[in-house]
């Protein structure tokens, strides 16, 4: 169950970091914005750890990534909520309370938003006890669900992911059409 929980957490967070944020940076800042965002995000992935080895350099990249993802993470949450209306296996009304309760409890200032949206939409609880060499032991849960995460729930999470990407794509197209008519 922990492995399935981690898969859904990763799906939700990477939806924001790997799909929605790049779409937003591209939509508003063009290729330069997209490349700058991906450079910041990749640098954080490489050295943004709270360890002695990367403390000085990693701190800056982690903070830059936090700033760069602040708005995209919250927009991702909104798009996930919208997608849940179209995804028949999601609970839109229940997820709003879960987001309100858990979005700000994550160790990351941004990851809790898409993760709590997924946990609420799928009526599950993700997270748990984790041990990191540099941080120590964390006991962090998101969501109030208590059911085991089955392959069917992972499949439903992928469906919600796909709906969210579709809506983000519609946003990208509408932004592009707006920019074309504006100029």
C-alpha cells in the first residue's frame, strides 16, 4: 500500500512540476520562460537537498524552485478540481475540504496542493512515515480516506491525471489563441 501511495503522490506532484508549470511558463513567457523554469526545476532535483554536501548550493536552487512553483502548484490544484467534475471516479465536493485541511501541511510549500487534491478526489490517504538521512523521520499524511490503494484507484488516479492534462491543454490553446488575436 505504501508503494501505491507513493505512486499517486508522485503522479500528483509531477503533474504540477512536470506538466502544468511548464505549460504556464511557456504560455506567459514563451520558450525562454519554459527553459528557465526547467533549468530551475532540474537544478532543484539535482542538488536541492538538505544535506551537508549540497547545503549552500542546494538551498538556493530549492528556494528558487519553491518560488517558481508557488503559483503553478495552486493553479494545478484548481485544474485538478475542474478535472474532477469530468472524471466520473472522482469526488469533487469531498476534495475541497481535504484541500483546505491538508494543502498547507506538507513539508514542501507547493506539493501539498496537488497531492491533497488527488487524495480528496480519490477519497484516499497518501503519505505516511518516511525516513530521510538529512531530515530524519517524518510522519505526514494527506487525506482522510482509509481504504487500501488498489490497482483500480491507481487507474482512477491516471484518469484524473489525463483529464487534468486535457484541461491544461485547453488552457494552453486558449492562451495561444488570445495571444495571436492580441498581437
